C-alpha cells in the first residue's frame, strides 16, 4: 500500500498541537521544516496512546531536537494504533509539520477492516471496511431475523420411553426455521423375546410434526420369525385420514420357524398427511400384516438378537412438495 500524507500543521510557538488522530493502524513519520529565516527552532513529537491518562504512558518520539534555519528533520518511522493521537510542538513559529504514513492491516484476512469506531475514517481507502461501532439498525424489521441466542443449530430432539414396557427410544424432532431438511421424527424399538400377535401387528407409533408445502420420506423396518407358515406378508404405514402406504410386500409365506426382514421407503406430502396449510401433528403407525395361519414373534430370543435388529420408523423432511 502506498505512503500517503495524512496531516499537515504549522502551530503557534510553544503550543502543544494535535497533529493526527489515527482511525486505523499506521506506520508513520513526521517531517519538521523550519521556514523561519532568523532563528533555529526546537521540536518535540510524541504519541498519546488511546486510553492513556498520564504523561508516563506517552510515547516520546523526539524531544527538543534543533532544526536549523531553512532546514528539515524527519523522525524515524514509528507505529501508531487506532485512536492514538500524534502531537507536535515547536519553540518558534513558522515550523511546518507533515505526517506521512502507510496503513497497516492483517493481510491474512483478505480484506482490511480500517476501523471500528462511531464515525467514518477521515482517510477512506477503496476496498477496505469501516465498522460503525454505535449504529442502530432502525430500518431492519426485527421480525425478519433471530438473535444468535434464538437460532437453532440443529433439530431439537425429545427422547421418551415406550409405555408398553419394551426397551424403546423415541425421538420427536422439531424442525427449526434455518434447517428445513433432515429427520423430523424417529422411533427405534428393540424386539422382545416371545412377543407375538395375530394377523395384523402394530409395530411402532409415532407423532410426526408436519409443515404444509413439504415432502416427507417415511422409512420402516421390522424383523420377524413365523411360528407357523404365514403369508402373504406386508409392511406398511398409515395414519388417521390417509390411505395406507405399503413399504414392503411378498406373496410368499414365511415358513415355520424361519426369519425374515421387511423394510421399505415411501414419500408422503404434507397435503397427503392432511396438512394443506400451516402445521400439524400426524399420528403415524408402522404395521406388519400377515396372512391367515399362526402368529408372529418379533426377534425371539436365541434366534435373532433383539439388540442387533431393532424395529425402526424414521420420518425425514426432504424438501418442498
């Protein structure tokens, strides 16, 4: 970045003069030129750091250096920080002071933030940023945004246990405004040894939060063992007011004491769920239905480990309908 002239002053004799207040970080030097044709003059240059309250905190650059008639003197380069003030003083009138410098910023950031202060920089540079420290965003509608403390970073999950006494985990996930896709409800239940039912078996039930205008992917899984020949067999999901949706189906019977796993996925829109507008909660169920002949045992002990093959019902928001 090029060196620039930042300030010029010709103060009265024996007067402390504020030459420059830094609006960013700079590397600078001060040139004093004696335009007096009759006498030499003594000059002082010092920096009052931002927040300094005593002379002991000042940075003295030069002190009573003599500048001969019609001559100049330049200080060494020195650094100043934002809100530092450079002062000059001369023992005679007609001493001209010029402060030149180059602005500093963290090149690793890729941009330069010139300052964080309530007023615009006195020497703005194209391509750099000034952050207004006390501006009020009075033109922004607070209903259009959330505070950081209010914004969710993921889906809210609530875990509860099943009331049937079986080992179960149920997660009802609330979809935040800034994360429209992903799991909205999950139920996982471990099969109990010896659990049996008739021709239609309710595997899992789940209350699903539904938002109008969205599509939902519903996935289900169950592992079964037939205590007698049974078929045809179907795995499906259903909810009050909607047509049952088949996930998996076979015409073949499960032979006596044989094991089978049923699984599948179906897409259901919010409108099909009965939520054409606004939001709603749908009581979704996962069902396994077997043909006549014998009950069904879920993951019976000694055949399939309950912990290794749980029953599942997962609902995902997969985007706009």
